[in-house]
C-alpha cells in the first residue's frame, strides 16, 4: 500500500460547485478509481489560497494521477475545467507532494 498526496487549485468562488460535482461523482469514474487500486481518496480545501490538497491510499504502484489517458478521466477533466486551474489538455494543474512525516 502506498500513500499519495498532491495539490490542485480551485478557481475563486467555486467551493460549492466543486463539492456538488464530487458529491455526484460519476459511478463509472468511481469504479475506474477502485479498479486502479485507489481505495481511499480525500480532498481538502484551504479556503485562504483556494488550494486543494488530495490524499489517496492505493494498493499497487499507480494512483489516480496515472489514469489520464482513459476516456472517462478526460471527460471528467473537461467537466471540471471551468472551476479549476487546468493545463491545455484540461487536466488539473497538479503538484505532487513529498511525504516528510508519517505516524502509524
């Protein structure tokens, strides 16, 4: 099992819309994540900076960050592009974070 963390950036004033879209996450996307080994996934928002902090527990070597070539993920990125900072391919601007402490 590995722990993966990264940050993304929400556009100003989009907290409620972001939460709504994730509350209604598409079943096929949820299934893909689970099939990829993502068995725990949390996203937190720092409202002062509009920075999203994502944390995943993953069985195996990959993470959700490795699913960008699938059609459902590309569709999700396009769906979310109007409320987040994105790259030219609609993927969220995402910065991996290094784990510097872990208490078990």
